[in-house]
C-alpha cells in the first residue's frame, strides 16, 4: 500500500478543478508529442499519443488522490467495459483498487471526533493511525478494545458521500475529454449504477446490516469466518469489527495443490449458496475481500459494501440457464435469459446467437462432472475475445441487465482467481444440488 498521505479535496469546485487541470495536461501532452513526431517525419496516431505511460500515470495519480467515486468509476469501467477499453487503460483502472492515498493524521482525527465524539480515544485502549489498507471509500485501522481484543476500524474519507454524483460525472468528463474511452462507447448505464452503488457503499450502517445477515446465513457453516460487529462503535461513516487473522487469498499460490483446490471450492460453493439459497450476493470480486487461514482451512470474508439482493425470478432464471447450458438447449437458454432480463432491446438474430455462444463458453467449467483445471485453460482469454467481438463488432455492450452485470463480474473474478491459483475444482458437483431443486 502507498504511504503517500494526502488531504482529500472535499469541495466540489476543488475536485472539478483538479480533474479539469488534469484533462488540460493530458491534452497538452498529446499536442507536444504529436508536434515532435511530425518534426521527426512520423505520422502520429491519436491513440498512441493519448495512451502514453506519462498520461496514464497522470490519470492514475489524480484518481488515487480524489479517491471515492473517482476511483470507483475507474474500477467499474475496468470491470464492466474492460473488453472495450484499451489494454493499458484497463490495467491502469484495475490498479486503482488498492492504490488510494491515505488520509493525513489530522484529517483522520477529525473524522474520529465527528463520529465518536471528542473523547473518541476512550473507546479504545490503543489506536494505530497508520492504516492497514486504503481503498476507494475509506481506510482500515488496527485498534484494541479495552478487553484487549484486536479491532479493525473502517473509517470513511471525509466528503466522499456528498461528492458521489458530481465525482462520477466529472470523471466521465475527464475520460471523455482525454480521449481515453473509445468513440461510441455507451457507458451511461454504468455511471448511473456507479452512483447508486456508491451511495449504498458510503453508508456503513447498511454494510454493517449486510455483515450481520451473512453471519446469520453462514452460522451453520464452519468453512467461513466473518468479523464480529461492534454496533456501539458503528456509524454511517465508521465501522468497527473484530480483527480477523489470515493470509491474502492470492498468497495461496505458494501452498499445496490440495489447499488451493479447497479454497476455490469454498468460494464457488459460497457463490451458489448466495445465488440460489440466500438470493443475496456480495458482488465485488476484489481479491482483497478474502483472506485464508491455512491452519484451519477456513475462508475469511471481509467486505460487505457491494451486496445486492436478487429476486426469486433472477435466481430461478440462472438455475434454468445453467441447466439449459449443460444440456446444450439453446431454446431453454434463450427463455431463461429473457427471464433474467436479457434481450429486452431489439437484437439481430446473429447478435442473439453470439450472446448464447458466449454464455455456453462461460458455463464450460460446469459442462462435465469432473474437476475443471482452471490453470490449464485459456478460458479467460476466450471469454474476453468473445466479449470483445460482441462489444465492438456487434455493439452489444450496453444491453445486459445491471443485475446480471454485477453477478457476472463476481463470476469472472472467481474464474480469474482460480486461474491464478491453478486450482482444480469440480464446479458441476457443487452446482448439481441446486439444479435438481
């Protein structure tokens, strides 16, 4: 994590001014480099001039400074429009997940006093001002309760909640002015959804309620460990939980094949419980949301800000969709996708066939009742190529319903993690009980 503490611009005009200045610097860089190439007898391409390492770093640094909605838009676009964005921009936006600048100590103290009172220290025997982690909405600090137990205190950046709508619009303007988004990309639905999700994530009392729901839903399952909430030390901008030990989920690359397979089996099993039992899904695939306890083989679940409730009709639609995909029943797949909300717009027959083919491709891990070797397949690349074909050549990117977009993001995140861990998982075996329900 970066140690570059910085004061968060809280006034809308200051935040907009920073973005406008950035757009101007990017444009100036394009003009300078273009003129230099012309003098050298070269014919510069606009895309090559825009996507220079210096310009990409400027955008990354500014979004990391603004944090909040600015970073979340980058994250959403990198996930939801990734197949349409230049590879350099996709990588840059994805890096923003864990590259926020932490608050200044005096800024942090001001938030603590505002949320817990002038005598906020009385709630802790010790509080560490250096954050354990800094993300888009807030940062996490280690503290100790009076009884000696370790706490994780999540503190929201000041001004984030009030600046969500303007930040989302300003970042969209920046990316458009900078030319970093392809012409004709319809990203308004993603921006609208970014605002809705950010307003939810900025309310820590809502996240606390989701954590309590998950603790109840998983109380009978010893495969998972969740933090214990301290409700008396929770507000809409501050959330206090027990500190749970564990290693980063990606670090399991250094562990045995058995442990890697077990961890991914637990993640896929949880996903199916979320979709078909709970009808409540934590939709953020960020690897930082998971830790693992190798000694007990337990998966630690950390973040519940991006939870979404799914109605029975969506849950049933996915059950039918997966059953039809396994049976190679294209008619059944189309019917179930309509139930989920696909094909609500006019669509050409060849577009519809391409979408169905993409769904068949995504369902490859459940086609056979044997362990699927995620580390020995190019599934992620094939899905990306198919998605690119739909997005660019057939202009279909904007059509999937938002509920499906968030669920598919979670699935894609698990595929990516499974590939990184080179895990072998019998996904079909985990799914079978729900298909026969």
